C-alpha cells in the first residue's frame, strides 16, 4: 500500500493575502511621524541590528537619521510585537489628527455663526 503525501502549495489566494498585508502595513508605516520612528528605533533596536549597522541604529535612536519605510517594514514583518506597536502608534497619531480636524471644523463653524 502506498502513502500519498501532500504538501501545502503556496496558492495564489495565500500570496494575494500576503501582498495585501504587506501593502497595508507599508501604508501604515508611511504615516509614521519622525518622532514615532525614533521611538521605534529605541524600542526595537535589537531587531534593527539585523538590518542596519550599530552606528545607524544609534543615529536613528538619537534622531540624527530617520528610519526608512522599508527598514521599519522589514522589522514589522519579522516581529509581531513590532507590528502591533506600529499599528498602535499609527492609530494614536491618526486620532490626534482627527481631533485637530474636529477642533478646526468647530472653530470654522463657530466663526460662520457669528457673522
């Protein structure tokens, strides 16, 4: 009796899901501020050493250089904690922007009513 062994084939559907994930994460990473990139460098300095020299990591932590989107994305794709951190930081920054927009809108609406 022969045994038939099957292996998981990298289906187009799985590849498409991965591409969507990478695309979505890259858009999130693009939105990070310089300050967030410095915090990221400090928080994930050990992971960054796989992709950058020690000098570059030191400069990134101290704000002398800023991490590229590709470097952050590389860490995010290899470290689930980094992925969670980036998503949370982007959420916080987006909420701050939305609050600022809301405040401006209310200010403009208030100015229109007074005229």
